[in-house]
């Protein structure tokens, strides 16, 4: 499975699988389907309820609808962190090839090149390019320096593996409440990735980041993996007492 390396907020590199052709097509169809439904409803309202209204009102409604259709992908990706409704449902998103969030300029370039990827090539130019390129990029992605990845579903904190914590538990690290829920989810994600890939560098890097952030030293006899598990357990115990 093709992957791309993404740097997290803790500067830990995690490999994410790239979105395939099928997922991208399905996301596009969902977005198009939504506009077809809305357009059909507007047509019905135009026939049934707005036929006697002013011509300017009717034109204005359809101009707004057309503008929403034209600019939908650009606006949604900018304000929805690289996703449209279809991409969000399919759990895929646009990222820069350096692993970060694309700039507005990159979003704009890939949006402009939708003309080349779809209308000007009879809807197949982008599909052929995605299938042929190593990083699953349509023409707009190649020019903008972006691609699509499969997003890891956000961890429900109540389902973290090191939960629940027993009532009589005594935390080892008392400053773990300086972390956020997202920090704890990221630690859990790193541990899960380690168990799947045996990439110990992830554990070493994350443990170093967390120990530095909390200004604590890993105790003698505790390895980095156990340290991260303990941090999670302590965090859950301490935050559950303050909820």
C-alpha cells in the first residue's frame, strides 16, 4: 500500500496510506449527487412556487447556485481542512507532499486545474493521471504539489486501549494534565502504529517529545513504550477526577 509521511503537531512522522482512485471517484460522486439533489429541489420550487415571482429573483437564485457549484471544492477544502462533504464521508483529505496542510495557493491551483482534469478531458484526464502516477495525483495535484490521503479516524478517547483506570491507581507522572486530549490521542495513535509496523523510531521520538514537553525524565527500568502507556494511564486517571 502506497503511503506518505506526515509530520504531526508533536513533530512525529507517521505514514498515512494514500487515497485510491475508487475513493476519490466515490467522494466526487457524493459531492455531485448533493448538487443534483439541491438543483432538483430548486427546479421544483421554481416550477411550483416561484414561477410567479420576479425574473430577477429567479435569476439570482440560479446564479448563486451556479457560483456555489463552481467554487464549492475550493471553498470547502480551504475551510474544511482539505475536505469536501464527499471526502469527509470517505475519510480522505488533501495534503501537501511535504506532509503539511496545503496553502491557499495550492488549493487554488488544484481547483483551477479541475478544468483540465475533468471538463476539458471529458472527465477522464484526472482519472488516468491518478491511476498512472506513483503518488495517486491528478493533474491539478501534480502542479500544486498535493495528494490525497486516507485519514485515520479521530480516536474516541473513551475507547483508548489503556482505559479504564482502577480506582486505587496512583499516578506516576503528576504533570500529565498539561497535555490535551489530542496529545493523548496522538500518543495512542503512535503506539497503535508501532504495534502494526514495529517502527520503534516512532516510540523513541514521541517519548522524547512528551518527556521534554512535561519536563520529566523517564524512570530507570521503564522503557519508552511503557513510559507512553503510563502517561496515557496517568492522564486518563487525573482528567477523570477533574471532569
